[in-house]
C-alpha cells in the first residue's frame, strides 16, 4: 500500500513525508488533565493515571476520499486516520471490512423501520478486538516491544495471541478460570502463554500490571495504552463509508471496557471536523448486563465516574468489567451524543442472540445479543423512534462461546 500524507489545515498540503519540517503526525493528550506528550516510545497512561488520546496534527480533506477506491477493504484503508507512519507497514491479518446487514424480520417484530447489524464476528479471531489489538501491536512493535501482556474476559486474549504471533513477539494472557473453553483453546492455539486466575477481569488486570512491571512487557490492557482506541475508531470510519458518508440516528453498543464506544465517539468527531460526513452524529447507547452494570448506574445517577460493581456475574464475558478505566470517557460520550445506557438480563441477551441466529442467520455472541436486547428495551420505552435508523453491533461470534 502506498504511503499518503494527511492534509493540513486550511486546505494546505503539509511537507512531504520525510521532510524535517513536516513534524510528527500525532501526539498524545491526557483525557482528564490535558497534559500532552510526544508519541515516541511505548506510552502507557498519563502521570495522573488516566488514559491518553491520540491527537493528529492534521486530518484528511473530503477530496481525499477518492484514495479509498483503490485500497483493500480492511481497516488500514483509513491509514491517514490512524497512527501509522508513511513508510510503516501494519501488523495485519486483514481485520475490518465487516458486513453491515439489514435485519428486516427483527425490525418488523420489534417495531423498527430501519434496523441493521454490524457483524464484527467476521473479523480475524472472531471479534471486534482484532481492530484494537492490530493497532496496538503495530504501534508497539514499531517502537521495539519485546513482549506483550493483557488481561482478558475472552476475546482480547485471542486477538493479542494472534497479532503477537503475527508480529513475532511473545505474549502472556491472564484470563478468568471460568472463561469459555473455546476461547482458552484459541489463546493457547496461537501460542500465547496463558495464566488462569480465580476471579474476574479486574483480578486479571492486576496480575497483568504486575507482570508488566516485573518484566518490561507492554501492557495492552483496555486504555492502558493509547492505540487500541484508534483501531476501534475504524468501527465508526467504516460505518460512515458503508452509509455513503452519512450516519445512523442511534447506535446501540454492548459495553464492558468501552474502547469501541469511545473509539466511535472519537471517529465521529474527527469525521465531522474534517468535513467527511453529513448530518448530525448518532446518539450512542451503552448496553450492559444487570449482573454487571457500572456504566448504567453511573449514567442514571448523574455521576461523572463509575463505582466498582461488587460481585460481577454475567454470561456475557465481555461485559463483565466491574471497574472500567474508561468510565469518564464513556459517560462523556453518552451524554455529549444525547444517548444513554440500559441494562438487560442474561435471559434477555441470550434470547436476543438466539433470534439473531435463527431469524437472520447472524452468529451472535452474548454481547451482540445484549446489544439487540438493549435496542428492543429502548424501543419499548420510546427512546428509539420507529422511523429512526438504528444500528446494533454484534461484537463477537457465537462460536467462541461453544464447545
């Protein structure tokens, strides 16, 4: 893929790649205190303990969209929007390019005029985690990472194992002992070192941080480095292109650690600033399980941060995040977009996942079932209008939870 440079402000082209006057393409800004730093090295979180966000010196112009026609249908077609140098090659397995599927039977059953599902289960490794880990591993590998570590409720561990193998860098994964057997088999199959923990993902996160401190491994936990969000940002970039540079009225998204939600929020803001999309940005709705709903509780109480959820318990492993580091960013995204948050029971999310399979042929995981169940609950409340364009994300394949 040929290297392309981003366009500068005011329609002026920046100096060509390699010109010393060009300067860095991006820097990092703390999402809470506003402190900034360069992108060199292997950045973690800010000194205040909160996540960094990538800020670009310039964004592509609308007429740069013509470049996309000649590029493969993967997330790296948006390379000018991503933290990738002009001469750098990404660590890739062909992630992105997932289908946007109308679901007319479900729409009719639940009173939607236009309901669609973005099926992330078709990604390499079977989930949307492929996008974030491809970006994080790419950036860290170019910066000289010699080992990776991640805590996982399931799918992030599979994705890191695969992309670390692709990069030729060893990885360790900490997972709860009750993680579905198929997911554990996938992690082992890609060659990662797997450590099982009696507890939830928060316990795994503490073990991963200790391992990173003791060994120098790069911790690619959710929001503990700045680049998984950039990979997840392509969820929004790709959606906009599939809708001919318009956006839906509402997006309903299953939410655990929150990188997908935050990434899309960031993508829509950048697309609007660059003039690539028409119309208002979508309202964002987070869906959680009633067995672990810290974001829903914080949103409904008007809080700006979450309090840890005691004794998290849900069959949707990706939603079992009792104390997400990205809580402040998620709550900002929900409120600034005019959206909200809803919790559904495990019975409801399992039934919705089954309907996605039997009525529409989409092999949805329990998190995708949660998104559909959340959309149904929001429609029943009148929060989602009948004539609105509503998009639901299935974030992972159902086969990962079987066997």
